[in-house]
C-alpha cells in the first residue's frame, strides 16, 4: 500500500474528543507532581544550610512564621523528625498526584483508542469491494491493531510527557536562576546541542521505522495467508517452501529493526556523552563556586538535583521524538484506511420492484490496470426465467454478476445495466443487494453455528423456515447427522464441513433472502451429479417467481435453463437453449461432447 502524508494533528484531535477532560486532569496532576517533587531538594537545602549550618532560612513568609512561633532553628534541631515528616508528606502528595495522573491518562487513552478502533472497523465495513481486493488482509489487521497500539502509547505516554517536560524545564530553570544565574546559563548552554542533535536523529528514525512497519505488515500478511490456506499447503507438500518464504520476510523485518536499533544506539550513546559532559561541567564549576563561598553547600546540593531534573527530561527528548516518529508513521497508515472514500449509497435512490427483465446494454469493463474483460456485451434475461452462463476461465462470467450486484460500478460510457427498465446506478445500493441473492463457488461461512450462518440474512427466522431452505439445498439430512445438528459450530472459514456441504449451506443461506434475483456462481461445483440434479429440481419447484442465473462449467447444471449464454474472450460466442446450441457447431457442443459419453447424451436428451 502506498502511504500518503496526512494532517496528523487533526487526526489526533478528532479522536481525542470525549477524552479532553481526562487528559487535562492528567496534565494538572502531572504538573502538581513536578511541583511537589521539586520541594524535596529545598527541604534538604534548608536542612544542610539552616539546621545543620547557621545560614538564615530562605522560606516563604507563612512557613517562616510557623517555624518562629514553634521555637525557630533550635526547635527544629531538637525535633528532626519534623524534617522527615515534611519529606514523607511531600512524597505522599507526589505519589497521590502520580496515581491520579496515570489513572486519568489511562481512562483518556483507552477512550481515544476505543473510538479509533470503532471508526476503523465501521469504515472498513463500508469500503468498496475493489479496495478489499487490492489490499492484503494481514496488512489491514496490522494497521488496526499494532498501529493503533502505537498511537495509544504515544497519546498516553509521549504526548503527556512533552507537556510535563516543558513545564518541568521551565519550573526547574526558574528555581535554578533563583539560586545561581551563572551556573544556570552554563547548564542551559548544552540544551540547544541536545535538541538539535535529537531532531537530526528524528528524521533518520522516522524513515527507518516506516520501513520496519511495512516489513511487519508484509510478515503479518504472509502469516494470515498461510494460516488461511493451510489445507492447500499440506495437500501440495509446500510446508518447506512456505517456511523459507516466511523466514525471508521474518529476516527482512528483523534486519529493519536491527538497523533501527543501531541508529537508536548511536543516539543514546552520544546523548549519554553530552549529558555526562553537562553534569561534569556543573559539578566542577559548582564545586569552585562553593569553595569560593559564592553559594552554600545546601544550595549547591539543591542545584545539582535540579540540574539532573533539567538534564534527564532533555536527555529523554530523543525517546519522545522516536516515539513521535513511530506515531507519525502509524497515523499515516491508519489514515490510509480512514481517508479512503466509503461506498456511497444515495438515500434518495430508487427502490423499485426488481422482478422485471434484466438488460445488459453494450456493457464493456476492465479491471484497473488490466486489459478489457468484457467487450460490448448485450443480452436480456426475462423476469422469472432461468438463465445460464457458460465460459472458460477469465471469460467474464463472474464479472457480469459483480457488475449486476454493483460490487464494481460501470464507468460512464461503458454501457448500462437495468432491471425492470431502471438503471441499477439509480437504484439505492442497499435495496439492490437486498434483492439479489448470490452464492459463490467458494462460499464464506462464519465461525458460528450452522443455524446462525443460514439465518444471517434473517436472524429472526424460525427453525422451520431454516430447515425448509436446507431441504431445498439438500443439506438438511447432512446437518441432522451432526451431533449438534443445527447448533453445530462451523470451524474457521467452514472447515468443519466438506466443500459440497459448505456450498449447500451457502445456498440455503441465500434462499432465506427470498430475493427476486438469485445468482449461483459455480456454486454446485463441489457436489456430485446426483445431488446437483436433486438441488436443481427443488429449486425449479420452489423458486418459480424468481429470476435465476446459473454460472457453471458443468453442462448438466445448465442444460435445463430457459436460455444459455456462452462467453469467449469477453464477448458473446453463442446464445440459445440447450437443444439449439447442441445442434450447431461451436464451443457449447464441443464442451458437451467432452463432458458426456454417447450413452449419457441420449439419456440427457430424453430428460430435456
């Protein structure tokens, strides 16, 4: 998938709505924690200079009044537990602020993540079929899980960390300037170097993280594809090949992260060097200032503490920036999905009765980037009839039905498709699909009970309706043979059932729609000829008012249709009844003769 840059700030603010109060409270308590945490060095300073030493107290007026009324310096020297109590009280307040800050952060972050996941899932459900065809499932899953988690970590950690760092630096600088301006300027001289250095590495980290994230997406897609096709892999003995293929992608991903770790290691290494130089410089100059009598020992101890408070947040800027780069890439990857235009369903669209004639009028179509698959196709399917389509692989059989169901829209100037004289582009999309039932050659079944799968179109249908549909599809007896009957849970992608059983369950599910148009896209390919005939007879009896479209490679499935269309190379090669087509040279008769022996043909002709 090709990435595109997005307005990251707007995207974050969009999903933060509903969590603002939590994050504001988290920031407030985080700032209070910083304030309380900064009081401990001042207590130590007062202890060293004014309790142990003879320096005058430098405390707020109210606190000084309290100390004087209690007995001054002498009283504190006699009751040193007051100093311990003060430090414990400060630690208790700081701990409480940390607890509240983290609690509100967690609530805000989970709400933020919840809204992203809900929007992603809802949006993906509404994206066009063509988008799903072009994008790998594994990569989509990774964007909805791993990338969302990166964003959650950024919002709950790094975003608040930035605010806390800025406040902490300003607050620490104010305290440091109040104690010794010269040392403070020296300490700040290292800040621009670290900041510039961090931003240089930010660009390098961002680029490498994008490569690593895309490699992870390819790895996820490979795993998903492998697990989905496990039966094919076992059947063809492809285990070794798939393991080698996975190892290649896994090694590529590992190499990407090693590369990223190499860059991060360089950053942290140089960062430690700059930080060490800054601390050493302040320690040396501060010692000189103390020995010279320019500052007291207690003040120097407090200054060193605040210097560490100043240095390490700046030092952690690289970590914050690296997480920002990851979050930026993840935002772009998530926005790739969210900015994709949803399939539009005009609420003002028409909702006609779809029991009319289906007309394909000079229809031409090509998939994106491919040669035309349908070329100037025109035919009519009379309402209530059974219409069959025969053709080789890639001849455009399924494409015709995808166009009828508007899984793909016909481009302007490429013909028109109408039902009952109404162009399907003017029909409300939801109405059109509700009235077109479709069974594919490889039907998808959910990991639910058989009954839930069959009644998916009508969840409130009673058991008798479900069993009636199954009897028509010739699967009721097979289902009742399971220990759980209709409550048997179908394995992932229907692995509990055989290929023929899956197709028949899918047919029963489609019959529950009671749709006026029913499409069977090679959906009887996995059943034997006897069951095929049994199902077709049941359909003929019970679907008299519906228009039935049969697509198949099997002549016996199509031969009783009212009209048979033969496609070749995206064009109409032949069209007529079975008797008409077998009586003339052409593709249909050639296939008929290949598929049936002479004695079988005589019996079949008698049936027709």
